[in-house]
C-alpha cells in the first residue's frame, strides 16, 4: 500500500476497541471449556475406559475419577497415563481452580501386585490435588489376604505420597461417598453412560474450538480494517471494498453456522439433564451454562463487529466517492483553465470587419464549449452538495471544491460575456465605418458617372444636382455626428488600429465632400444660366477608396482616360494600383456569401492572395482527411470489438481487422498529432510548408506499408462487402459511400500533396524558401514512386530468397528482352532475329530481377497483376552497354564477363536513359567499394588504379564494351567482404577506332 492520503477518513477506534473487549470476554469464557489437552489426544484410552469422570462428587465437592477394572492397565505407557489423568483433571479445574479429587480404584478382580503397581503409577502421574484414593481390594480369599498383608507393610510408603483407603466391599464405599454420587456398578443411583459422555465432550470441545477460531478471525479482520493504509487509486479502493465485503460475508456465514451448532449442542445438553436428576448432574448443567454464555458472548462480539464493519465500510465508500469527486474536480478545473486560457488568447485589434467576425465566431464556439463544460460543472456542484447532505466525513472539503468550481464558472462566463460585448461593439463600429467608406465610394462613382454631354443643358444640370442632393440625404449618421462623438461612444474598445480606421474614414469623407461641393457649385452655375458647353473632367480623389467590390464593367467608367484605383492588398501590405485596361482576372470563391468574385491579382499582392488560398485549401482538406480517418477507425474498426454487433460480424472476419484497415491507426496518429499542427503553423507563412514536408519525410513511410497491404484489404472487402455489420456501421455514421471508398482515402491523399505543392510553387517563385518547396515536391514524388514500386514488388511470386536482402527497389517497368549465351549456338549478332520476350524488370540496389507479368481475367478475378520470377542478376557482376546498333531505345545488360547477354528494349528513349542513369549510379558506387577493397587486399592495387575497372568500362557510352591497354583482370567476386581473385592475362592493345 502507498502512503495515506491527507483526505483519508479517520479510523473508528471506538468500535475497534469494543470488538477487542467482546473478544476478550469470549476468550475468558472459552478457558472454562477448553483444556490444553484435547480429547483427540487421549481418545483411544478414554474409549477403553481406563479412567472416566462420572460426574459424581465426594465430600467438599471433590471430583470423583473412577479407574475401573482394566486388564491392560499395566501396559499403558507412563506418558499416556499421565496425559489421560491430566485431561480428566483439567476439565473440572478449568471451571473450578483448586478443586480436590477422589480416585476410586476398582481392583476387585485383580491382584495385590497389580494394585501396588497402579497406586505407584497414580502417585507418580496424578497432576491434581488428590484428596483420597479409595481402593476396592480383590474379592477372592487368597488375593484379599495377600492384599491385606501387602498393604499393611506398604501402607506407610503410600500414605506419605497420598491418602489410600483399602475397602473390602462396595458397602464400605458408601461411608465415603453418597449413594447418589456413585454409578450403578458401585451400588449407586448416578446415571452415567460413557459413550454419551464422549459424544457430548467431543461436541463441546469442537464447539469451543470453532468459537475460538471465529473470535480470532473477527479480531484479525477487525485489526486488518483498522490498520490498513488506504491507497489513492480508485480501482484499488474498489478492489478493497469487494475484498472486505467478501470476507465479511464469509465470516457472517461462519458465525451463523457456529450459532446453529451451539443451539444444537444446548438441545443435546438439555435432554441429558432430567429435571429429577438436576441436583446430581451439575457438571452437565455447568456445561449448558457455559455454552449458553458462549453463544451470548459470540452474539455480542458479532454485533460489535457488525457495527465496526458498517462504519468502516461506509467511510471507505465515502473515501472512494471523495477520490472520484477529486478526480472529476481536477479534470473539470483543467478544462475550465484551458477554456480561460483560450478566452485570453481571443484578442481584438480591429484590423478588419472580416477578422472581427471570425473572432466573434471563434468566441461563440468557445462559449458553446464553455457552456457545455459549465453545465457539467453545475452537475458536479449538485453532486457535491448531495454528498455533503449525506453527512460525508469530508463535507468541508467538498463544499470548498463546489465553491471553487462555481467561482471558475462565474469568472469564465463573465470574461466571455465581456469579451463578446466588446467584440460586438467593435463589429458595430467597423460595420458603420465600412458603410461610411462605401458611401464615400458611391459618391465618387456618382460623380464619375455623370456624363458631360448630359449636364451641359439646364435640365441635365438640375437632374444631376437632384441626384447629388438625394445621395447626400442618405449619408450615414456616423459621418454627420463627427469623429469626437464616435470616439466617446466607442471609447471602451478603441485600439490604435480602430483610431486609424476612424481618422482615415473621416479624411476620405472630407475629400469626397470637397469633390461634391465643387461639383455642386459647377452644376448650380449651369442650372442658373445657360452658358456654352463646358467639357467636364471627372475628378480623381487623392485618397482612393478601399473597396472589396468586384471589378466594374466598362459601362461604369467615365471615359477611357479615367483610372480607378482599388486597394486589394492584404493586411499590413502596401496597396497596389492597377489600371483596368491591363488587369489580370483571378476568380476567388467567397464561401461565406456563396458567390464568386473577380479581383485584380497582378503583382505581389495577387500572388500573396493566391498563395494563402492554396495554403487554406491544404489545411482545410487536411482537417477533413483527419476527421474521415477518425470516423473510419471509430465507426468501423473499433466497432469490430463491440459485443452488441458481434452477431452481425462473420466469424472469418473477426480477427482480420489489421488486414482490412492496415496501419490506418498509425497514419491517423501521424496526421492528427504532428502533420496537421505543422500545417496550421504555416497559415501565415505558406512558403514555410516545404520544411514541414521535409522534416516529416520519414513519417510518410507509413503510407508504403498501407499501400502494400491494400491488395489484401481489397480482396477481403470483396468477400464481405455485403456483410450486415458494414451496413449497420455505415448507417450509424450516415455515410453515403461504403467503407471501401474511405479505405482509399490515404492513397488519394498521398497523391493530393504533390498537386498542392506544385500549385504553391507557382506563386512562390521569388520566395527565399522556394528551394524547400521544390525539395518537398521532389520528396513527395519520390515517395509516390517508391510506393508504386513497392506495390509491384510485393506482387512478385516464385522468388525463393528474401527480397529485402536485395535492397531498395529503385526502378521497375516492362521491357522487351532478347537473351543470348556465350556458350550457346546463337551468336550475339543473331539475337535481334528472334521474337523478344516481354519481361517486367525490377532494379534493386544489389540485384536485377527479370519477371513475367501475369493478369487474371474474369468477372471475379483479382485485377492486381502478379509477377512470376524468372531469374536474377547480381549487380556486382553486371555490365552495361548503353547503345545498341539499329535502335536508340535498346541497351545491353551483360553478366559474368558476357557469359549472358540481355538486349533490353525500353518503351521510350526517356525510360532507357532513366534506367541507364540509375544503373550507372549503382556501378559507380561498386567501383568505389572495389577500389577500397583492392587497396587493402591486392598487390596489383596500383595497376588496378591505373586500369579502368570492369564496372567503369562497362558504363562507357559505346556500342560494345571497351578493352583496356593494361593486362586484363577477371573479377571472380566483387561483393563487399568477399575474397577478390585476380588473374593476369597477356595485354592486348585496343584499336584506336575502339576508343572514345
């Protein structure tokens, strides 16, 4: 057990002491019944009636022990006789310490020598206070005479040890003991049955032992309850409660059994004591009283234990309730603190109306979550008050926790409401400012759309004036009230950004008002008198209006020379100015208003806008992807362990969820815990997303395992697609598509990344981190290629070794292949005459595999191709000839010094060059390894460094392999760590035409 909790209940020591006291009283009563020597130890001699307690009493209430005639008495060992006498004397001494004993030695049919021996053994073995020994001497004349003479001479010796009276007959016995205290064999009236005495004594001793065991168990269990240190784990407390309850139940059953046994024993004792003989059977009466007292004391001890256990059990249950409440309190406190922290992070700057509305939506979402958690907190507070009302021992602590939760909830609720009120004010201010700005823009457009030819006449001028006056009547109240009143109204929420917005709005209003006033003055002159036509020039405001309206059509332009300026820059960016005659249009979808708007996106700001649009799409689709993965894992995979749906799940499918879902849990953990957070951190800096892909490059390897398992998953799905289990899960999830569509999501998502990275690269061409984006794109493309290659590799059949030993798959593809052997009848120049074989080649790091592609056809056939293994070439013994005469798509692969030659025809020249490039890299790497080995193991190392190695010569771009000028070296093995055998041959100079 761990250390005690500071909130543990106090022990009920008063109940524990009451239990100990009841146990002590029961123990003292047990001492009157039990003796150190049990009947089982002397049962054999007691049954032979060597000695017995008849229940009779002599003078001074001395207990009579009778030693009847026994032919085997002399054969009884001294130790056994002493134990028998000890047992018989302990029974009355347990009830009456210091009691005296009278022995009746019946030797009427025996001899003096036997009497003498018996007296000597009694003197040596009797353990109690022997008051008198009454000896019934032999009845035969001879033995009586011998006994009288022997006793006369030995009387002094015996009298020194114990008082002995020699009696001639039973009649003499009546002088010492009353008739009603003697059994019938001595002429008395005392009713005694030895077998009944043994049965009763056995029952009494058995009952006493059982009662003693029960008392000890009760005390031990009580001590365990009192001394046990309680753990702080709820599970351990629950186990402890179950253990204590089970022990208590077993003890109660044992007590009931003992009580039944005691009542049965009382009934037996009552039948043994007849009313008329009660004054003579007082030993049995005492046994009855003792058993009755034991039962009463056992009941008292049971009641004391019940009281102690009930209090302890109640406090233990309350302790468990307190632990659970404390655990729930800490969780709720943590939730409320997190919500408070999130509330503090919600700040308003007044940058824009869109940002403010987004902040309000975030706050609304936070408020809904807070209301849910605060509702749970109210339930916890109610539960705490219920615990306190139930007289819980930790009532003060529980009330304190309730008050703390209430304080947390009130504080959080007040903070959210205050922030919501402030944000509502900010939104109201920004809406009014935007309305004012829009009014200014409309005023500018009104002036710009008043055509010159229409205002030259009086009627046209008057109409234009009426339009201007009508427009001014609709001016926002904000502009007429003035900025000072606005500052006072929104003083509590004003920030530097909002103050700037207000100042710019009123500056713009002043500029537009100046333009309107100038236009009105001009139009009034035209309306008052008729003058010659004047060519009006459309005004151009100094401070261009900020507008989010779409590009205006040409019919709204005043003339071809008029230029409208629109500020489409992002927050914090300098405004860009574009002429509509040279604009580039990009369509951006407004998800809030469900409309598509066209904007001028030329230049730096346009690229930035599109870059953010792509980044938003990447993040949003990533979130949806993570949610879909979670839905599949919880709605399908986890439900396979749901007992309520087990009847719908076929037996053959129950242990195959890892095949059906592959390592989708690993993919979900990677994206939800790492990659989604990485992407979200790049929301403001989209060009930094390339580093995220590069940093998590190794984590994306989980897709290779998933894709390799995909054929098995699809095969399993085809077998059980109509299963009622999948239909029920789909119905619960409300999915329109079946499970197989969602199992395809990881594959689709993997291909989506490279498309989004390509799109992002289009708008980040001038960024500093464009190299990271390019690297991320290449990493994703390499991953797709590796996944695709591995998908083909797992379809290889017939290869006896381990494909992993061949290294990573670098290339794979289908080719036309001609094969020739040096020792065969076919010459190399005749290879092209034969029909080629179609082979699928797999280029590994250490080997090149030739396989035959096989596809099954039919309605239920597996559409995934398989590849039958044909042969393998180790790259350590491979050479290549890059050009073959007659076809630019062909190249040669030769093996073991041209023992085998393979003419390979690629589908395109590009494929051929890609394969040659990869093989050249492998052979170049082998060349470096070979040089290092030869430098350490061969005396011809210097010559090898001067002569091009086999792999280097094999890679030269020639129609055939070149021969070197130095002695030719045959390489038996080029594998790492192997012994290299070199054999020098006579040099042959190559013709000049062969050199390149």
